[in-house]
C-alpha cells in the first residue's frame, strides 16, 4: 500500500473513506477491524538525553601532565606550597635570638653589629642582620621577614629566600660601610626590604599590564614605607642599607620573573 493510502481506509460496506485508526465506520457502523492499530512511537528528546547520560564516562581522576616550562613551574609551585618554610623559620628564629641575647646581656651589641669600619671582621656583614638593641625595631623587621619570606618561599623555594635575604642585607651593609666613614649598621631592614621587593615584582608587573594579581600591593607599600622610615626613629638602622637592600630585592625578583614567571 502506498504512503498516501495510509491516510485513510475504505469501508467495504458503505464505501466511505475513514481513518485507519478506528475500529467502526462512523457512517454505517460496520466493523472494520477487531483491534485498533498501534500508533508509531516517536523518538522523544528525553530518550535522546537518556542515551547521552548512559554513555560511559571518561576517567578524569588524573589530570594530564603539562609538558614544557609551564608544567615544570606548576609542579614546582605546588611542591613549594606543600612544604614548610624552613628558611623563613630559621631567619625569624635567628633574628629573635639575636635580639634576646643582646637584650639579656649575654653578647655585646658591638660584637654582632657594625660600628665603624669592619677592620677585617667581614663576618659582621652577616651577623649585623640579626643584631637588635631595640625591641620595636626587632619586631617590625622580623615580622616583615616572616611575612615576605614565607610568601617568597612558597613561590620560589628556600634557596631563593636565603639568597635574597643575605644578598640584600649584606650588600646594603657593605654599601653603608663604603660610603660612611663611621657607619652603624644593624638589623634586617635592608634584608626584609629585599624579600619584600623580590616577592612584589610579579604583582607589580601584573598591575602594570592590567592583569589580575592576588597580592596586596597597598599593604606591601605601607610596610615598605615603615621599613624605610625606621632609620629616622632608630639610629642603629641604616637608611642606605635599607634602600640598597630593596633595590637588590627588586633586581632579584625581576630576574626570576624573566627567567621563570611564577603562577600567581
């Protein structure tokens, strides 16, 4: 039977064209068939969605490895964030111990700090970073070291924190002794500014380009100004050592940013 004839059937009793989905002729009442034919089932959208849901899922329990420098940076960043900041803890404990032994009178301030020319005592370039005679100065410098040392160690690792702290502090003390005939250098204002500057470089670059950054540059600026103003309140802190340390930290941070940009 053709597709057009499926639209109707002819009653054999009266010859009328009636629907193929009825059992009796509406015109004469003649019985056309015993049962009504079954209607074709259309494929619904719900059935298609059900089939999609029942498809086997992909195994996404393990993310694919990222190759190249970006992948290495991501794995290094994840590893650095999982471990404890041992270098920062050691620097904080050393600063607190330096203030404690001087305050308690166990060690003379001049044994650790730089007062006048070095006279061959080059180790004072390092020991002066942990020499504090004033508790407020010690608190501010050690707190800044703890904060930005921890942030930088999470991003770059322990070796970079130690290199930045000692590089900024020792360079600042060396410049101060070279410029002044009778310098006084003590405390880690320059070293703390070096850690602060090295950490802030990626955020400063992101802000300059209009990208998103996670750090608080406003608070960082306030802490930097506090460290720079400390020498005007405490004469044993050198402003030249602080400025030099901050410049060293910015240089180190910019070099690291060019070599291996971190994931913020």
